[in-house]
C-alpha cells in the first residue's frame, strides 16, 4: 500500500466516523455529527441570499483589454444546506459563451472558517472566503499578486468589485459586476440518483 493510498483510506475512515483521534463512545457519535452539521448550516445560512438565478453584466480590464459580458449565476444548496454550489457564465453580446466557472463553498467548524474551491479556465484555486453583514469577500494570493473581491447584496441586487495588487503597489479595481435576482432554482438538488 503506497503512502498516498493509505492517507486516502484514513481520510475516508475519519469522514465515516470509523476512526477518531480520541476515544468516542458510540452514543456520542451522532449528537456530535448533528451539532457540527447544525453549525455548518447556520454559517451557510449567512450566504443563503445567493440561492437562485441571477443575471446582469460584468466588466473587466486585463491583458486582453476591456471586456463587458452578460453575466449569469445560479446557486443552490447541497448536503442538507451545508454546501453552496455556484456556477457563473459570461456571454458575449452575440450569445456565445465566453467564460464558465464553478465554485463550492462550505464551512469547517473545526477550523472556524469558510472553505472555497473554484475552477475556471483550466485552473483550480482554493481562495479564502468570509461572510459579511453586507454579503461576502473572497480572494487569493499567488506569488507577488493579491486578488480580492467584495460582494454586496441589497434589495435583490448583487454587486461585486474585484481588485488586484502587486507587491509594493496600491490595489486597482479590475472588475465590476452587477446582477439582479431572476428567480428561485431547484438546481443542483434536482435529478438526484435514488436507490433504484
């Protein structure tokens, strides 16, 4: 058994509650799990306003020049409300797809922090994520570059600004997004696979 495989087996066993770092009595296992799930749900409820279908515009400036797209987002909960799945799509004026990104956000009670994973343009990142009273902030630092986004929600309108900063230089805004809520959605909960 190689080291990577044994790590995977151990992680799976821990996730299933088969192994623990400390002795746990069987009668305590379920209440602990329920308490952790309740904590996750409470944390994720802070960004529950995102659920639904959104449409608007996004403008950005970068190496390709200035770009403006029609932007859509669809967000829904999974795993009993402990996870938010987000899909963003950017469209050219002619309707062609220019950009497609997917992200997953959850909350880790043990670390007392949100956990985000995102994939777009062939790259996967694990940005930091923080819920705020107005919406949420998220970002990533890679090498000498820091990228941060500030999202706000008010009266069915989602606005978000993105900033980039190079080491020793002031940050500059490179992205502005404005979305309006279109409808509810049952995505991604629909189409689940049953036992038969």
